[in-house]
C-alpha cells in the first residue's frame, strides 16, 4: 500500500458510519490520476469483523476487498462479493 485516503463520517449517529459515495468516487479518480490502484476499502467496527447489511450493499457497488477491523480486539477480516456469494479472504495485520 502506497497511500491511504481517509473519509469523513457524515452520519449523525455514533454507532453508524456513512461515507459520501461522491467522496469514494473522488478517491478512485485521485488514485487513477496519481497512477495508483484502489486495492481495498478499509473500515472499523466497534465489535466484530462480519460485514453489516450496509457493508454488503457497498460491496456490490465497489467489488474490491473490504477489510473490516474489530476495534475491541484489533483483529481484521477481509471480504469480497463474488457473484451472489460473500467470500472471506485471508488477512494479516502487520505492525506499523
């Protein structure tokens, strides 16, 4: 990974995250213009690494790996939608 683009949470609820789809498209455009490739979407959940229903909808729009980090125990799992199936991809968190 060369660069991480961080999005602003637009949700007014503390237990939800809403990233403006236009911001996502702008990140893809930025990557393209900079010679980068968007390789994954990364976000955290307070507990658990399973995709939420909202995540699943986003995965259909942006069919790249989605890395979900469990904040409570600092573990992660990666997911991708292939056709009508949700597939777990092996994930290793490396120290900074």
